[in-house]
C-alpha cells in the first residue's frame, strides 16, 4: 500500500530530471561542477525573471489601455456564445482545463496511464496475496487452538510448523 501511494512520484521525478538534469550531470559529476552549473543556471533564471518583470509591467500598461475595450469585447463574446447556444463560462473553464492538461505534457498520456494501471494492479495483487496469507495463518492458528499470549507465541509457531510438516 505504501508503494501504491507513491506511484505519482515517478512522473514528477522524470520532469525534475528534465528540468535540472543539465545542472546535475551524471553520477560522477563533482560537487564543484554542480555548484558552478547552479550558479550559471541561477544567473540565467535571474535574467529571465528580470525580463519577466519588465514584460509584466509592460503588460499591465497594455491592460490599463485596453481594459475598456476588453470589457466590451467580453460582452460581445458572451452575446455571441449565448446566441450560438454555448455556455460561455463552461467554454472558458474547459479551455482553462485543456490548457492545464497541455502543460503536463508527457506526464498525462495513455502510455503513462497504462503503466500506472499495470503497476497498481501488480501492487493490489501483492496486497491480496499478503492478506490471504494473513487470513490463512489466523485460521490455522484458530484451528490449532493457539493463543495470542506473548509467552505462547514461540510455542504456537512450533506447533504450527509441526502441523504443516
């Protein structure tokens, strides 16, 4: 059950390797090289962040300029969707869900689902076998009249082994 609860970590690890693998290198990469790569990557990230901040400020200016027009466009779009018999809010929500699913890329594919289902089935079969074994041992214990007192456990196991043998 512990293994089953951790199935989702593998696609996430693959995504992390894709994102950070170029920094970490192979297993023989020294810590010094990793640290140098981290510094280079941090510099790139900082530059990207600064560019994003500039772009965000520019977008805020554009939004302020276009805001009155966007409200009118939104009203017209809602009217057109209503005329076509389409729920505008549901359409936007579905588009957002599709966008989020597209961002997950290879983490959500039929192949990944199939592998996950196969692994889950194997783990469930293993759990079933273990539960069957547990119930068998409990039934054998009751059949032999063994007690569950701590002092009788070792003697009970010996009796159980003799009964099986």
